[in-house]
């Protein structure tokens, strides 16, 4: 089984999650930044996890375009969807997930959830730093991952892979 973890990350949190998942998932796991490399050889992919960050309530345009152009392939495979977003309430998380991932993908996915957030001030521009300081009350870089959600993603992925291998 080959798993593709496709991500887009403005300041590195979604990328960090993707790389954390490599060690937790069985089989051959490949991580790909869809902003840097959008093409996928779908004949080699059995399972997909997609992750993105939220900025100003939206995922990156490149991820939106990638999801749109690859939706039919994503719907043929077991799929997990995660976001990295600093949303404090369940209603805000739900709204951001609905905005980020179209309904057919969410309905097909075995996992759709926010797994944490982070702010890397070294990678931010002046305006983004000011916004984060004001809105999130953050003044230094941080990484706040929800370990329980990451564990749930891994367990769901493993269950999906077991089911697929038992019923090819």
C-alpha cells in the first residue's frame, strides 16, 4: 500500500503534521507539497491524506486548485482530510472545514478534522505577524497539535487500509 500525504502549508504547520504522520503510518508513505509539485502519478497511490493550513478563513489557492483538478482521483481512494487552524470553537472549525473541502470530499473521507495550529514568526511577513499578534494574541512561534486528533487520524487511516486490503 502506498499512501500519499499531499499538503499545502504557508508557515509550516501542515508540513510538520505531514512529516509526523510518516512515522505513524504503515507501508510506503510519500509526502508532497502540492504548491511545489502538483502532479501525481495516481497509478502508484492507494490511499491519500490531504492537509492544509487556513489563513484568513481560506486554504491556499494552489491547494484549492489541486483539490478541484484531482477530485475524481481522490474519490476513488480512501481519504483523510485535515486542517491546521487556530479556531477556538467547534462551530468555527466546522465552518473552516466546510469552506476548505467540498462536500463530496468530506462525505467520502474517513477523517475530516482540525488537528491543531502553529505560528512560525520566522516565516511570516510583517502584516501576518501583526494580524497574529492582534487576533491570536501570539507573540512568539508556537506549535499546538491535538495529539488525540492525530491519533484518531492515524487509527482511522490504519482501519481504512486494513479494510481495503481485506476487501480489494
